[in-house]
């Protein structure tokens, strides 16, 4: 999360706060780990700053902060309705109605079902639950968006050089979910990340499919896979501004792009970088963060029917606050 704060990251979050503050009605963001001090602190700030309507799952403290709603699943009048929603979604997988009731009462699932039913606009979990648990609740209760099969993730990287990407901001995918994407999955990740760039960076995506090869300079099955992913992405989204395969310098540096990929309108101008697999993506974002002085904002889930995001268990109150703001942006984009 925001361990380093170059000016590009600070400026980005200030712009997003103003975008969210202008939303009417305010987005309702639910937090399943309402008893966590970091969640409580972030919710208090979100309410005071008039950004979202925070909903915390758990028993309200003796002195609840103004503007923050608390819901205890055990006493909620919606528990039965949410149980029915979950049962209908999972009965084909062998889940009984009794089991559905037990699962629905769990804070992660109750939160996700609030979003699925329209009682909240997005949820932010993971402060005290693993990524696997948080993502599983989102997949089981929300599912993928219409026409989408691949749920993935995106990091927003804020680098010190404001001339890179879009005002020093780039989208990196997939750094956290899909380990070894097929050509079809890579195309779906590219399309989903382009939508995230449009929603979260408020600019048109310029998408580069990255590789160790640029336009046939290398050969092999992995290169063929990227070329096929490019074909699929263009076929599914003809208006998408995408190219590949491109080496990272060809994607980002105009002079290198002109030299290695003459005629490409993406080369040298990319703001959305799609890596061939999770290993390379995860390595790259950490190197850019630790050695390049960048801030890694995320990861954010993409491809879900409605917004849900996963926090690190080592997150700070500021991380929770920032992720809630971005979740509200995702909710506005999905509306």
C-alpha cells in the first residue's frame, strides 16, 4: 500500500477524494472487520471528511463515531433474505439452506451479500482475514461481471516521474490473483485493466502487453500466447487502444518505442501494463516500489459484478481510508 509517498501519489489521492466527495448520493462502503481499530479509525475519517457512508459489521462501541453505521449480523432483520440469496447462488454446489444460514452470518459473507443485494455499494475486507478468504467471499456472493470469466487484480503505481504513464500513474496487472493466465485470460485481464484505468485514473487506457520480445524480436510459445491474447482482446473490444508484444522500455520510453516498434501508437505511451504472468508482475511492482521510489496503491479486484477489495493484514488506517475511496470510484463506474 502507500508505504512511499511521491508527490504523484499524494496528488492522485487528493484528486480522487474530490471526485468521491462530489458523488451524490454518497457510496455506502461496508467493512466486515468492524472491531478492528484501523477500520474504526478510517471509518471515522471517511465520515468526517464526507466521502462515503461507512458501514461496520460488528457490535457498536459504547461511543460510536457520528456518521458511522454498525450492523450485527446475528440481530439483523436482513439475515434471512441474505441467506436465501446465498443459498440460491450456491445450492448447485451442494450448499444446504442450513449451511447457507451459517455462512451468511460470517462478517465477510454478510458484507458481500449486502453489496450483492444493493444494500451497500462495495466492501473492503482483509484487515483480519486472508486474501483467499476475502476473494472467496466476493466470488461466491458477487461473482464475475456479465460476460467476464476471469477475476483479476490491478495495482496503481505512482512513480516520482510525472511524465511517465498518466501524470506519473500506471496500472499494473495482474500482480495478485491469476498465476499463469492463458491467452484468453490474458486478454480478459487486459480488457478489465483498461476499464480500471478509465475508472480509477480518469484517463483513456493505453495498454501494452509486456514481454521479453518486441514485435517478433523473440520467438517461442510464450510470445505466441501474447500475440494470441492481443488478437482476442482486439476482437472482443475493437475500440481498445492496445498493442503487443512489447518490452517494457518500448512500452514506456518514446524514443525506444519509435525504434523498436515503429508505427505503434502504444509504444512509448503506455499507461496500462499487462504482464505475462503473476510472477513477473509481482516482482516488477515490488522492484518499482522499493528501488524506484514508487507508491503501490492496491491491489484492487477487477472483473467482479460489484466492487470488493482486499486489504493486507498489515495495512494501516491510511491504507483502509485510501482503499475505501478507490472502492467508491469503482462503484460509481459500475453504476
